[in-house]
């Protein structure tokens, strides 16, 4: 890997970050706060939240097995995705490489930041070739994006192929593990110390059942996290989100039970879909959703909408013609979907 300073945009490396009142005083002994132009009434919502979310990170560190100084918290994983571009990629000059098909925000953020986006097609079974990804890189490639388990295909990307990219590319490799709680594969956050160019993304939106609070995670070496914290908005995680995160981190047993139920239902759904006349193939999945190739995805999607049942039509996505992406719901929701599809003519 290149030195971090050689990867970060020069203006970002030399940036003097905004210093908030809560950055300047981080102690716990004061009881009169007249520093931040806050309203003294309407406690506790009148006070700015902890800008570095230290209490949340301390608890998260124990759950995830990563040192708090190697954790960044963002307004959803999308904030961390956008920060990768703002930190590492010079607009109109640098480029990024990504597997295709994959999560759409990698390209949206590239377009917003005016960075060339180079998609590299997976094979027909959604497997990745490290050689193909590396062949798409040049001396202006700053980031390689890999989502595993991948969205929309649902499958794990080969661990060995990801390692090959990590060892063969001297820029930043982002492994998005938003769905890793549903997979038995080894997660890459355990390998941070082996790969200084690795950033691993995770989220509270999937297994943790907290999509509404918008809380994403990035795990990386302290140097990368320090730059992220310098560039992010001062109070990017509000107090209500931090409060809910602390509550859910205190009750991980619920999360484990939700995952168990979803995996059980996932198996039932895949079996049921495989028996449907309108389903041609169900692709292997390691996520809380699966991709199914249908006889006519658009017509079936429209039929389900009329029934008040919403799935995701992916037929316009490359390699996903006539495919629906189905999120695993509760047993009753899943039964309603299967029942409707059995009646489709």
C-alpha cells in the first residue's frame, strides 16, 4: 500500500478541521455550560451530542471486537461511502473500480463527486475475478469497491479473491459487509491489522433492525479514521440515534434471535420459490434477501403491487434480467407473498 498521505487528497491532508465546543471541552466534571450558544431550556435535547460518539464506540468495540479508535460512525453507511470519495478522490482526475452489479450508492457518490466509476462485471453466477478487477485499475485508481454478501445478488464474494485484491492493489479497498450478520463467512474486520489499505463497512439497518436511526459503521486503521473524523460534519450523529444505539447494544440477544428467525424463514422462502411455476431460478444467498429469476419480472412485480405487496424489481440491472429481489419478512408477510404468487396466472 502507498503511504496514507499519498492516497489522501492534499487539501484534505492539510485541512484544519472545525473545532466545536464539545471538541474543545471533553471532560465530565463541568456542570455549567455557557460555551456553545445553546438554549439552556428543554433538557436534554438542548445540548449538542458527543461529536465522536465515544460511549457508543466503547460498547460497539466490545461487540465487534475492534478498538474504538478504529471505528467511524456515520449517518448510515452512505456517509462513510461519500467520505471515501471526499477524502481520497480528486474530482475529474481519479477513478474507482467496483464489481457490477452491486449497491448503487457507490456509483451515485462517484457521480456526485465527479469521479470516474469503472464497473467490472461479475460472472453469470455473480462470482468475482480479482484479476479482472485489478486489470481495470491504473495509477489514478484510488478505491476498489467490493460488497460481500453482495447486493442485489446476495452471495458471498470469495474470501481468497478479496484477499488477492487487497494484496495486489496499493490503494484503498472497501469491503461492504452490511449483510455479514446473516452469513457464516469470516468477516474482514478481523483482518484490519493485516491490511492497512482496508476499510470495512457495516450497518445498524439490517440484522440490528434499526434502519430508521441511520447509523452506519466503518472500521479501518486509526490513521484513516482520524481523517474521516476531520472531514465529517461536526455533529453527524444526533443524540436520539446515539441513545437508541446504546440501548440496542445492551440487548444483543434480541438481535441474535432476529437473525435466527430470518435465516429460518429464508430457507423456507427459497424452498417455496423454487416450487413456483413463475420462478425459473433462485440464486444462492448469504443475506436477508434473495434474488429470483422469474418468467416475467415486470408483470409479476406489477401484479404484486396491485396486491399491496412490494418487492424490488431488478430487471434493468446488468446480469439481473427478469429478476426480483425479495427481502425476507415475518412468517405472515412471507406467506402472503407466496400465496399471491401461487395464484398468479
